[in-house]
């Protein structure tokens, strides 16, 4: 694109936290023009400090209960999955979400990385999930489609999700953390690629952007944390659900750039306690998502998500009652989404969007 669009009026930054947000000082040059939605986890009586000069809303558990009433039960407590409340109340077209232990990374040259700018670039250029381009993203500067790429597919599809990566502390599960406690990611790969149609991926929520109008109702981070038998699978659950729906609705998911600097390794023993059922269950969960075929009649994200929720209850429910509860929460989430985000009177809920950008 000749010039990157300024999305300060079209994008919200959503941050889940339990602590003062001093980390925003490092991000000030990049984040200050944008509106922040801060979702305070844990005890709502605690005071969260936000550096001066930022435009923000701060929600705690009391606000979640006030806004959603009985439907507040679908929002996780004492888990970063609470961030999806910010997705719910935002009125912007795009969302960028980041964890409060993530800082500005640097390119090998030493230049600071404007992660938000790269996410916007990813979202404003098409994806190519129907045919893999071996030279990574053909819409990136200095790249194009390789020989043998069908011309009929070169227009691409709208990009719904931009999944960024991390330097320093890798996003490992507890067993890998335990056997590789000192491992750090130092590889900076200057590349973005589209995840092919029919391929799942483990989505990480600490450096993530998405088109809320295209895929927002599917970005539900599930029931995790306090009172639930599982944690640390919230972003992956949202990623699996969203990818299945993106494939069905012919939307794209990009991964790679931008990088952030992940500064804090969580306790692997605490993580293992949260993850152990997920590690066991995922051997059934992944084949479940790989086998999902949504009906042609499902033409909106909401339609797709309700059908997916019913399949979760039907096929994963026998594994553990938790999945019955999760399926019900998925339905409640869609009800809350539709209540807070009714479609404009002149439009339907059908997702049928043209490409939002063309190659340079």
C-alpha cells in the first residue's frame, strides 16, 4: 500500500491486567493516539494505575456484571480470557490485544518495532488461504506471487486475524517450560504468511489483532480460570473456533510479524496445574475441530458459532461435563454479542465483505 491508513478512530487496544500499567510508558509513542479498553481481572476493589495521557476505559468485574447481568457468567474470572469483554463492548472495526508483560521489541538493526502498525498492515492486505505462496506474503513490500500461482486466486481473501509472535520468553506449555527453563527465542524472521485453509494453529493472545466486523463474535476466549477445571487454553480455544469459521466463510489468518518482547516467564508448576487437563483433552479437541464441517446455511459468524457450540456439547460433552458448560457459555456469549452489537437496520448479519486493500 502506498500509505498505511491511520486507524486511530477505527481501532481499540484491549488489555487484560491485574496490576498497574506502567508498561504503557514504553508503548506511548505507538499507543497514545488510540483508545484503550482495560479489563481489570481479580478483585474489583483494587486500584489499577494508568499512566497519564492515555485515552482509556477501565472495566472491572462489577462493570461486567452491570453491563451483562445474568449473561456475565460467560466471562472468565481470574484468567486473561476476561479480555474478551473488551471485544464485546468495543464499537470499533479493529481490535489489537496485548498482555501487560509485553514490551517493544527491536529488529536486528536495533530499530524499535511498531507492532501495531504491522498488525494494521496485515489486516488491510488480503490473505491467500486457498493456495500457499512459497515466498510468504505476496502483498508485502518487495514480494509477489511465485511462478505457478493461479491468477484466478491472486486477488486473495479478506484478512480477519493477524497473529504476531514474540522474542525472548517463548509461548511454551508447562512441560516444555520445565525441560527448557532457560530457552529464549532470539530468532527474528522477517516474514508473514497466511495459514492455509483447513489447517489449525495454536493462537496466542498476547500479541494479536483482528477485524472485529469480520470475525469478532468468534473471538470468545471461553470459560477458563477461577471455578473452571482448565486455564491457559483460552486464546487457543478462540483460535480453533475462529479458524474453523474463517475457513467456512473464506476469510484469512496471517501469522509472523510483528514481534513483541515477552519479558516474564510464568511459573511452570502453576501453569501445569492449570493446563494438565487441557494437555490431556487436546488429543480429542484437535481432531474434533479438524473434522468440523459447518452447514452451507451458516452464512454469518453468529450462525457458525451457534452450530459450533452445539457440536461442542454433542461431541465433546461425553468427555467431561465441562464441555457442556462451555457450549452453553458459547451460546450465552453470542446472545450478549447480539444484544450489545445489533446489526444496522439496513444490513443483515451475513458476512460478505470485499477485499479491503490491493497490492502496491
